[in-house]
C-alpha cells in the first residue's frame, strides 16, 4: 500500500508540472515565436531506477535470501548470499513529435527497456562424528546461480506541452503505451556429497556424489503502461536541440506465458578398502513443459516461515505447503534521467 501511494505521488507531481507548463506556455512565449506546426524526431537514452526491484522478482530474491539465512541460523551451515536487488534499468527511445502549435504537440514513439539481476547462492555443511567402530566425515555443498533478463518494447502515445524561451525550451509530456515484454531465466546448480570413514573394525569407505542441473525459462507478456516527464533542451541550431529530462514509467506485466526446461546429470561412485572403486554410475534426466509463470510461497514447518518462489507450471501449482499462489507480476516501474537529441522542421 505504501509503495502504491509513493508511485501515485510521483505521477501526480509529473502531472502538476505538465499542466503548469501548459498554463505558462499559453500565457506567454519568450523570444522568437513559431506560429506554424512543426515535425520533429527525438532520440533519447538514459537510466531508470527500479522503484521496487521488479515486484514478484524482488519477492523471489528475498525468499532465497531468507531461506539461506534461516538455514544457516538453525543448522550452522555456511551460506553464500550474493544477490543484489535489481536497481537500474537502461532505456533507449525514439519519438516522432508533431507540434500543432509551439506549445502543444502529439508524439508517437517506441524504444527498448532492459533489466537484469543475477545472484550467486549456496550453502556448505561439514560434519565429523565418532562411533564405536571408528570416525567419519560428511562434506555437503549446494551452490546455484540464478539470472533474470527482462526486456520490453513499447509503442507509446504522448501529449507534449512546451514553453519556448529564446534558445531554451522547457517541456513536459504525459502518455500511455502498450508494452511487449520478454523474460529469460536460467538457474544453474551444482551439488556435492563426500563421505569418508576410518574404522578399526570395518573396511574404510569413501562415497562421492555430484550433480549438475540447469533450468531455463523463456516467457512473454504484454501490458498497458503509463509514462510522463519534465525536461529542458537547448537549441544548438535552427533545427537541432540537446536536452535532459526526468521521467517516470509505470508498467506491470502480470500474465507471463512460456516454456520451462530442466536438465540434470548425476554421478556416483564408491570406494572400499581392499576392493577399490567398485561402483561408478552416471544418470541423466530431462523434463520440459509450457504454461504460465506462477509466484507462490513455500511454507517450511521446521522454520515456521514461508519463502517466495517463481517458476513456469503447466497448471496452477497445488501443494499443501504452498501459500499465496498467484500469477507472477513483474514490473518495470522506474524514475530516472534521460539525455535527448531533437531534430525538427517547420512544416509551413
């Protein structure tokens, strides 16, 4: 609720600024006036700051981090939790702007937005014990990397309000767009289990087990979004201007559909004193399905906590330990700064 109010306040501020420019521009224009319509091309690029880390993508990240924190607290395992919140989103835009008057214009544009977040996670556990027959040691480790890449191509319609002042032009815009989003997720996991014992009664033994698995997911989603901005540009020629602007964007993708693929290879071997390596096996497994991207929280009775997770399932996930099951919602909401270059021509 607090995040929603924060986003609303930002957008309201942008709207107030735009309408203030409209009123000022209608009252007076400074410097040489252009009375006829003009056509311009604006090219811009910049960096946006994600307002909440991508929505359910941030909930998933926190789920992995909280699980490893609880695991380390309860069992004494050594945990690796190197996964930062998704913060910065580069974007590039191109707009065709038709100014009916020096103060009012309509723009049609597109662009490219990208976002990426990557985490390195895992745990390691070592345990040594003693029995009447001798001593033994377990060394267990599980490490995985998760990487999400999100991109979107919008088709935007904007209303521009401008206030020319000699070589300086102050402007604002608001609008809506339809966004075509794509998501790529990869999860690479390596697990090991090593066991050694030393016995005065039995033959000494060694076990080695390793596993490597890969999960890849690709999904698409389309959504309606809104944008606005305030900027200033400096005329460096009769038909050329350089500018800087602050912008806000609100777009939430909540219906992702795509494909899930899983591959796993396991290798086991055992050694016994007087026999040597007497077992050596390798198994491979693959699985894939198509469906919807779901967000859910797994309740762990041992820790009395639930941890966010997100995967593509053919059907809605149904398990007694799952809570808050819903279609995953990933957003590209951001505020940021862009630099622009505008080329324009008087039509009459």
